C-alpha cells in the first residue's frame, strides 16, 4: 500500500512539473534567441474587417464599450483622400479600440473558462491539420495575447487556433445566445450575459417593396442599435425617419419601437478576440531558420 501511495505521489508531482515546464518555462524559453515577443500594439496594428463590422451591427453596445469618438465613424471618411489627417486620426482611434477589445476579449476567454473545452494548439498527429489547419508552430505563440499560452486542457469543442474569419459575427452572436440554434445537439453552454436588453427601432416593409426585394411584409426588421431607454430609441427613430428618402415616405410610417437585445461590451470583446485568432502571423526572424 505504501508503495502504491508513493507511485501516486511521484506521478502527481510529475504532472505538476510537466505543467510547470509547458505553461511556465516554455513561453519563457520562446523568447531566447528569437524575435522579441509581439506586443499588444503590434497585434492591434491591422484592425480587422470583422471588428469594424461589430460597430455596424451593434452600434450602441460598441459605443458603450469603446467610446463615442467621432473618429470611429467610418461614414465620415467617405470621399476623404488617403493621407488626410482625418484618416490618420481615424486609424489611430480604431487601433486603440481594437487593442482594448483584444485584451478584454482574451481576459474574458480566460475568465469564462472557454479553454476548458477549446484548445489553441494543432498537434502533428491524427490528421489534425486536415480538421483544424496547419500544425501549430512555436512562433505563433510568441505574442502578448498568449501569456500564458492558451493551449487548453482538453477538447470538448473544436480547436480554435484558426477560428478568426471562419464564421460571421452574426453566427457567433446566435451561437453565444443559444448554441443549439446553429449547432444542433452541441454541449456548449449559452452565454446570455454577453447580451444587454433595451429598446430598438424596427421597420415593417411596404408590401410593394417587399415583393420586389424578396423581403417578408408580414414581419419587421431591426434597425441596428439597442438603446437603454425608450426615449433614446425614440430619438433614434426620428433620425431614421429623417434619413428615409422622400419617395419612401410610406416606410417612415412603418417604423416602431420594440424591446430588443444586442451584444454588450463583454460579448463584443470576446467576439473580436475569437475573430482575431489565427489572423496574426509572426515576422520571420532575421538570419533564423
Ligand atoms: C462545455 C464545453 C464548452 C465550453 C465551456 C465552451 N465551448 Fe465553445 N464549443 C463547444 C462545442 C462542443 C462546440 C462544437 C459545436 C458547436 O458549434 O457548438 C463549440 C463550438 C465553438 C465555436 C465554433 C467553432 C467552429 O467554428 O465550429 C466557437 C467559436 C466557440 N465554441 C467559442 C467558445 C467560447 C468563446 C467559449 C467561452 C465563452 C466557449 N466556446 C465555451 C464546447 C464548449
């Protein structure tokens, strides 16, 4: 019996040492003699299309999460030439917002325990590369968002190394709200606290226009933007009505306000992070292999 307990003790300590080497020493060793670890600023250099799309889809949640800076308004830039100061200011504001989203999203990924079910490491065995993408290389972990490395502990869900841009923002939002809607039978839990409730402008489509455009006149369509109070939603409705062209006057009559729901700052950030995964590639090391 003593012998048995001894084996258990040694095996337990062995697992601890292995975990320490993999999660603690390995990332530290990565930096030896290689390119410096990529900083968050470098990772946020190229703001993704998917991140900009979050603002179009959930403008009010986006404003609450990343500020109401005028420079984030892409419509303002239509017709503004390359190199103009307004473009430079806009790029800088977007990078700041993206940087915050990536950091918050990564923290939320850790905090929510997503890594209990998802790995971020494609192994060179069992044809994993045909399922998930190219086998992971250590350079890919040499960045600020992989500290500590998020390899995960086991795989209940698929590996997420190359998840970015694979699916649309809408797909992910639906998946967070109710995973079984888009993936029947999945065991992934719902993340309802990634959403906020409020009021939203909706529009019924004129039957004539609906028949020409293939829309359904029996239903109504949401105008992006979920507001905390009904009064704010009413102001938004007035703006939408004012922007509706004269020849669509009937459409103005069909605007109304209903309770709505959109992603909150936690949901937006984690989505930005998920869409980033696999999109960053390390620079080749000079003189290196
Ligand atoms: C209990 C285990 C479990 C947890 C916890 C979990 N997931 Fe999942 N996840 C799954 C399973 C199983 C699937 C595959 C079926 C599906 O699409 O839901 C999946 C699928 C996904 C996908 C789609 C992958 C693809 O392209 O097919 C994403 C993205 C994802 N999860 C993100 C997350 C995030 C972010 C979290 C944490 C907020 C999380 N998951 C937490 C089990 C889990």
